[in-house]
C-alpha cells in the first residue's frame, strides 16, 4: 500500500478502536446506571435499543455525507457531541429525569456512530486502497475495533470498581476527544482515488444479492450488540465475580484482532461467502457449547476467545461483497444501508436480551434465538457462493 493508504488505514483503525472500545465499555454502565436512575433493566434496555435503531436509521445519511464531502467533519462533530452527551449522563441532577437521560443516551449513540461508523470508515478505506489490498486494509480496521475493546473496557471496569461509575463516565467523555486529531488523516486531498463506475443506489436496492448480504449482517448485529450490552449481566447471572466482565471483553478483543487480520489475509484466496458461512457456524457451535457447559470462569473465557475470533471478522467479507457486486464510488451510502440492517438486528438483540433476562431470570432463551438467527444467516448467504474456476472474483479495477 502507498504511504497515503497506510495513513488512512491506520487512522481508520484507531478511530474504530476508539469507537468500539467506548461501545464495548458501555455495557459496564448498565447495572450502576440502572441502580442510580431507577429506570429498570427492561426500560434501560429499551432506551439502549432505541439508540441502536436511531444509529441504524442515520447510517445511510452519514454514509452519503462521507461519500460526497469526506468523513473528517463527521468525525469531529461526532466526537464533540459524544463528549457532551456523556458528561450530561454523569450529572446527578438528570438521573431523576428519565426522558432527559434517555435523550442523552440516544444522542451519545448517534454521536459515536458519526465519529466512527463502520460504513463511513470502510467507504473511506476502500476508496483510497488498491482493490487487491482492500480486504486486508478492512481487516486491519476491524482489528482496530478489537484493540479498543481490549484496552478501553478493562480500564473502564477498573475505574468503575475503584473510583465509581461517574468518574469512569467522565473519563469516557475525555477519551472521545482523541478522535479530533485522528480526523485529520481522513481529510480529502487532491489526487486520484479509487472510483469505478457504480450503479445508482436505487438500482442496488432492487438487487436481491444486496439484501441477502445486508440481512446476514443484521444477524451479526443481533449477536454482537447483545453481547456488548448484556454480557456483564450474563456473567453476573452465572454467579461469577462481576469484575470478570472487563477481562472477558479484553480476551474477546484480543481474539478479535487475530480473527480480523486472519480474515483479511484469507480473503485474498478464499470465497468471501464461504468465509462468512464459517464465521456464523463458529458462532452457532460456540453458543451451543456454552449452553451445555458449566458456567465457570474458564468456560466463559474460552467462550470469549471463540466469540471474539468471529466478532469483527464478518466485517471485511461483508464490505467486500458489497464492493464486488456494486463498486466503491457509493460504498459509504450502500454500507450505510447495510449498517441500518445491522442496527435493526442490534435493536432486537439489546431489547430482547434485557426483556428475556428480566422475564425469565436467565439468558438461555436469547441464546437459543441467537443460534436460530445464525442459521438464518446461512440460509441468506448460501445461494451467493461463487460458482467459478480459477480463484475468487475480484472487484472491478478503475480505469
């Protein structure tokens, strides 16, 4: 890759690390915020789910903005709003006002998405990296998400345990401001970028292949968003030390780095659809094993390894399937629609996860639904397997 391509890729990876690290740590605030505000687990889960839905609805618009005007301004605006909304959630005067708290929580979710959304960052990287290296570059961006998860969540857990959740929330607000210097690398500069002819977005939205890929990523959203928000509660309901949650997230993040980079390398020689099918199979088997194994610390950490390895590993092949079929010129807009479907899945995962735990006192119902959803992803992706000889199809080169 060129120096410019490396610079954009590293900046995107660090932004993904920042955004995903803060997102992964947000689940650690659910229990203390529930105790302080009295919103109730089901009510708080609904607010968090609405935040996921709002993020999804915003994705096509954010992607279209980035396609037309670049991502740098979005990153700056998102970071500033995220810091302000997070500080507001830490103010005791607002805790007795559930509507205001809900508004701040939803606003912070939207701002975090503007700061480091998958669609925006994937679009920028694909436009500035050669097609033959794009899969690896997106894999590195996905690994960045894991790095943030591995570093931010344990630090936040430590702060909550030894300093309290309010100082930890204020530290999260300060951390969001690190996005401001990173945004400089995403500024558009004169010169050639990857941009082959692409069909209009309206034509793509009538293509069944697009919706099959998007639907499978919605299953991914259901799975990973449930775990991001509710895994600390799952660990608590297993009767284990709540401090294990931070370590669980860190272990999953470390496995995620390996999985994302390995996926980026595998994409150079393997069919992207088959790789996605393998990831959803890993998730099904991992959850099934969790349901029959004893709820011990080693079992939960082994589960973190399995889930982490398949977490962001679905992002590179999903993005490259969209780019392969529909080009990169409007990839921000198109992947924004894919992320909308992802967030609809996330809405269901967060809401149903909280509802099921509150109603049954257990997470077995949600895990069973999750296995069925992974089966749905298989059904959607199976017809897209490449029928070819002599290697996987490549994206159309510009020129």
